[in-house]
C-alpha cells in the first residue's frame, strides 16, 4: 500500500513540477515575447531581457563591466536588455556612440537615466532640464568654473587647502578611500561656500550623500528601509542644510567670500541687476549637484591615482621631480599660480591617464522616436 501511495504521489507531482518549470521558462522570456509581439515590424538588436519588471537590473548592477563584456561577446557590440523597469539597448560601438552624442543637439536623444536618478538630483539639476532652462542653468554652472574664475580664485584656494590638509599625512599608514572622501568633501565645501568644516562635522553630510548615491538606480519603492526611501530622506536633510547655508550667507551680506555661492546669489531672485534670476530651490539644486558630483567621482579618481602611482614608481618619481622643480627657490608657504599650473605638462598627463584608466565611460540616453542603427531599431 505504501509503494502504491508513493507512486501515486510522484505521478501527481510530475505535472505540477512540469507546470512550474514551464512557468519559470515563460517568465524568463516574458519581456522578449512581449516586446516582440507589440513591435512585430521592428527588428530589435539581439540580446536577452531577463525577468518581468526587474529584467537584468540585478546582474547589471552587481557585475557592471563583466555583465557588458559577457553580453558583447555573445551578442555583439549592440544588444538589447531590460534595466530598471524599462527595455534598453547597450551599445559599445564607438562610431555609434559618437553619432548618439552628436545628435543630442538635434533633440533625437535625451538623457535617459532612471527616474530615481532625476529625483535624487533635483528638478533644477542640469541633468533634469532641457532646451532654454538647461542652457540657463548650464551657463550658471560654467560661470562658477570658467577660466578667469579658475585662475583668480579656485587655484589659489585649492593650493592653500591642500597644503593645510596634507601636512600631517607624512610617515603614516592611511585608508586612502576614507581620506579621499574626506579631502574632496572638505575642499568642495570650501570652494562652494567657504565653509571651514572639521572632519567630524562632515560625517552627517557624507552619510547623506552616500544614501542619495545608493538611491540613484534603486527601484522606486517608497517603503521604510528601502534605498529609495533612505535616499529621499537624506536628500531632504541635505536640502535643508544647504538652505541654512544660504540664509547664513544672506545674513552676512556685507562680507564677500568670492566663492561659488556668492556668484549664484548674485544671480538670485533677490538681485535686481541680473538678467537671469534664480530661486533658492534652483540654487540649492546647483549646489547639490556640485557637491554630489565631486563626492561620487573625484574622490574615487584621487584614490586610484595614488594606487597607480604606487604601482608605477618611475611615474611617481617623474611627477615628484616636475613639482619640485616648480617650487625650487620659492618660499615654503608659496602658492602656485596660473603659470605654474600651465607648466605642469606631466602632472596633467598623469591626471588624464588616471581618468582614462579608472573610469568606465557610460551614459544613458533615450530616443524621442524610433531610431534605426545598423539595421536594428532602438
């Protein structure tokens, strides 16, 4: 009797297992089936699209460059996938990418980051704007770092800060990831708002920026504990923090600081003489973008520069020789000037090579209409 029951149980389980396997296969191919049915006349690039809703977002975020390399080996330089809830095409073809970037001015391709990215950056970020509004905000940003400003204000401030910050690094074992984050964050605060913060007071700011950065590509699920929820809360705190800095600056209107915040406030709605008048919300989003961009990218590049110089001692020695030559015969507290900066040809080469080696160039764009690229539709 027991044997008969076991056989009966196995026979009953077989169709259940078969249905379950079939359902899994169907789900794994659902995105491809759906877009093939709804776009019968459009030849899509080769590739896979993963599971419903999540697509291939998890392996893309987890493996990054390895994910792209594996798919490129299998499908070619242009392949379809499904990322962050939407169908996508990844292109590693240099000529095609050049065409896409050159077509932005024509309006054929627009920034296509996930919606969570735009929410974290703010609606007045240059990433979120188009046409005249983008032009105005981009112009405001360029005015903060153009040639004369870089030469007359920023260069000296950077040199003074670096001398004061690095003086106690000698003969110490340092965590370069931690120190790079500290250094860049303190430097940005000085350049943006002349803030002389100590290391302890930047911890809250650094943690907030980290939470926002994690929410860039997170699912837009606003539940307690999710990356998206933490990112929204962190952004609100940071906006309030930057708003307080603006109020403090207005209260000390008699004192000019010659920093980025001064320039932005000169073009604010409270200034009657400017052509373009920015609201506090717009100014805060500009500051937010500057601080976050520096924290997320420059600190990483700085850390990698130290690593590469350690791995290539002959390059480090040549870099050291060029900088010592510039300072030869000058007082200890001497600050580099614009002519010194222009003469640092090897130093600039080291910076550019670090950017090339440490960065994974990539950008998100969305099409305003169906575009045919090398016989496939995107």
